C-alpha cells in the first residue's frame, strides 16, 4: 500500500464531488434495474413480464439517459461516503469517488474500472469500516412505504433516493477488496438474507470473493437450466468477475437454451462478468440473431461491456441499428459512439440520419443527439439545431 497517498481527510473538495456526480450518472440505479431482472428469481411473474414485454425494457433504458433521479440520489447519498469526516482517501480521491468510478467503469470505461479496483484493494482494511456502515444503513419504513407508493403510481419512480443503491455499491466494493475485508463477513451474511433480491446476490458474491470460495460447484448447477435455482446461480456467477472464469463455458452453452428467460439471464451474467472476451464475444454476437427481442437487447448490452472492441463487435453494433425492435435500436444508439472509432464513423452516419425518421420517439431523439456529436455537419444538414 502507498501509505503516503492514503490518508483520512475532511469534506470532499468541490471539483472531486462534481466529478463523482458525473461518474455516478450511469451508476447505481442502472445496476439495480439491470440486476433486478436477473435477481428477481423467486418472482417468476416479474421475470416472465420482462421476457415478453420489450417496451418495459425500453422504458428502463430510457431512464438511464435522464440523470435527474440519480443526481438527486447522489446528492442525497453519495455523501454517504464522500462528505464524512472519516472518509479515507487514496491518491487524492475519496473512497466514494473510487466507488463511483468502479460502477461507471463497469459499463464501458475499463481503464477506469481497473484503476478503481486497484485503489480499493490498496485501501484494503482502512476502507472496510466505512463500507460496513454503509451496507448496514437502511431506509426507514416510512420512506420505503412512500417510495413503493410513488413507484406504483403514475410517477413511476421513487420519490426519495433509496439507500439500496449505496448498499449495493458498498457490497460490491467489499467484494473487490477481497480477503482484507473479512471484518465485513457478518454484515454481508445479514445482507444476503434481506428481502431485496439484488442485494442478496451482491452480498453473496462479496462473501465468495472475500472467503475465496471455489466456483466449480456453480458450474454443475448451471448445467441444469430447469432448476428453480438456476437464475440465482447465474446471477451470482455474473458478479464474481475473474473468479467466474470456470463457469463461462457453461453460461455460453446456456445462450442456446430453449427458454428465452434462460438465454436472457445467461447473456446478462456474461456481461456482468465481462471476462474471457475471446470466447464470449463471438457467442454474444451470434445471440444477436435470437428471435426474442429482449434476449437480443440483453446480448447487445452484454457485448459492449467487454474490453476489446473487435471489428466483429463494431459491425454487430452497427447492424443492431437496423434491428426490428426499437429497444434494440435504442441500445445500439447508446453505445455506437463509444464502440465505433472515428475512422469508421462514415458507416454509421447514414444509419443515424435514417434513425431520425424512426417510428419510436425515443430512438429519434437519441439518434439526433448522437449524430450531433459524431458529425455536426451532417446533423445540421438533417435539420438538427
């Protein structure tokens, strides 16, 4: 550990906090929404709805582009770490910032993800007390009741920022720290028994990482997709990162399962792990031909999380801009700017111009935004101000 770079400090400086807000824009709520589809394993009705209602998924993705909810959540809660006087710092950044960068990096910026992971491991035991406190801090019953009512109302969102996002982030960070976070085992065991299915998965994954438990027992469990435990196992394996390596071939096999629900969860698990790209990328590209739109959407979302943006991956993303389902086209637009290098942008611009006339208003709006950044001249020519 670089002792000179690690210290305890007072409130986070304004520029660092602003940076944390920017990074968290794609963070906690996105993770909870996506994992909830995987981890709602004992709610088969919820999973079935996700499998047959792509418009529900489109709405979920649309909300990722609206930072207000997350901004409120972060303002109300990233201070859970960033503004506490006992906040540990490493290389000039507070623990809360490193966690925000870890979550943000998991969805595309792999250099940031790797740097954040190294920082958490360098902090080690000194970060654990803060993370345990965050993991154990829950919402009041009144707050939960109000949020449940507001989410089931036409408002369709939580009225108040939930602490679940920060609890999930804390569990994930403890897992990344690994064995030095052994003091958190009792708190993680308790979290693994709670009602929130996503928190249970994250806590169990952290326990496996901290205890260095073998993954091979899960490989056998993944072979039986008819088991009621299969979704839980697949979701858990997806959160193990490098430790999931022995299970990757079985998850790839599960992409060919007869049940769309299994194919969808297998794709998401591969994306969450985002390792063994040489095996996973071709399999996920093939999965983009699936007859189920939700499976294609999940396969695309998983595909773009791998480090190597191969030519095959780039062409697959471009092709998805013409997918018959709007949720897949929308997902492709989210990632096309990052995945396609500037020297290949010419292949994308005509498709973006075409998307300006898409039947789906969300696709049209996002296409205009992407086109304005990738080719301002073409955007002006198309009438975009």
